[in-house]
């Protein structure tokens, strides 16, 4: 996920003023479950928990705090020579880790000139991922627009993301798309856009390149009013990446705000057992990372934030049977 762009959207379109604190006490001590046939990995994406770290630092943090995979800086991998890439992969292997996924570096949400400019760099990034043996890249869709109607926006997304998907397909990379579910998000501008799994299925079918699927987030899944039954309509290969979050307690669903989330299992408001078990049932085999957009977590030191995120994810994984 492009964190800066996403954070800008949240900042400018949502109006809540007071951050909700994270309930993180004791999470780092939670043991990880080892259900039979689990292929999902406990993943660290530093930017998603407010931690600034380069690729090598992220690998070290992931190893130190018991993660199983680590998010990828696609531009960094693309800049490496074959020998340098082999060294990074060796470091990863020595730590008992694998790579998770990368964020899409293309800005497709705004003007055509910016889209075309950022699209030019995609083949190099996709090639870098392919050289590293990776095939997952993902991004999110803005759930509303101030000027474009739903149909206008749909056509633009299908066209632009279709171009993106074709570039990625040339390098055997799959594209995950995330819908944004909170009503406070999709109702914040004049024209609501895609904010549910059913609508995203339609866009994926329209793009029709065979390498586009979902970036699922328990937060958006819950806000969209979806259940495990919706996840069970998918195949494991339809899911490219997964974010795991909980919601603040005591707030009606239609008043939940996108940048006021909690770490997984902090409140129990979201049924993470149903979410994760459904993913496991369909055979999802990719990264699962925490993305709480939570000020209390963001204020922690790097190690404390990673420890809290790892603990929360391990506690959630213990729900998988």
C-alpha cells in the first residue's frame, strides 16, 4: 500500500479528531498457533505500523520479533545487481524468513499525466520482483470521488489498472486490489465508489487479465458487512495479500473511522477467527500483516511497535484451527 497517499486521503476526507488508543498490553507474549496445513505467514510491513526502516533493517526487525515474512521494497530490489540480490536473499534465508509482498508504485487515482509518469517505472520494479522470485504486489482504491460518477470512475480504473496488470503479467506478478469499507470513507465525497467485495469482483472481471485479485483487510471486510461466507466464494489464488486489524469498541459500525483502528485481537469487535479460518480454508498461502493506522502504535519505538504487531498477529493466528 502506498502509505503516504493513503494517509493523505484519510487526513483530508475524514473528520474525527481524537485518536483511539491501542490495546496492546501483553500481546507480545501470545504464542503462535501451528494449525495443520497453515500456509499463511505472519508478515511485517514496517510502514503499516509507523516504523521507518530500509529493507535490510526490516529483515532484522522481522527476525528479532518472530515474524515469518517481511514486506518488500520493490524499487530497492529492482536497483540491485544479481550479486547484491543474491546477498539479500541469503540474509533473508539465514534469518528463517521469506519475502511477503510489495506495494504498487503507480499513482492511478488522479491525473493522466501522473499515471503515465509513474507507470514508466513499473516494468523495472516488476522485473526486480521476478528476479527475486516474488509474484505479489498490491494497492488500494479510493472509495469515492468528488467529480467522477461511479461509472466514469469504474471505466477509468478498469482502463488504468488493466494497463498495470498487463505490465505485471509480463513478469509473472499478480496484482491485489483493496476496497475501502467504512461508510465514513465512501460517503465523504459526492460520488461513492467501490467499497465491497462484490463490487471489486466486478472490476476484476472487467480487467480480465487473469492476474488480478484481492488485497483483503479484516477492517474493510467487517465495515462492508461481509462474513466468512463471502471469503469462501474465493479461491486461495484470488487473494494476493491480507491486512489484519481490529476495531475500536463502543462505536457503531457506520461511525467507524478509517484511521482509528486497533491491532488484531485488541478488542474482539471484528471476528478474526471467522476471517482467518475462512482464508485458511480456501488455501490462502500469502502474507498477513497488521495495519492499524493507530497513533499509540505509531508513537512506539521501532522494536516496541514490531513486538506489539507480532504479538497481536500471533494471538490472532492462535484462532486458526
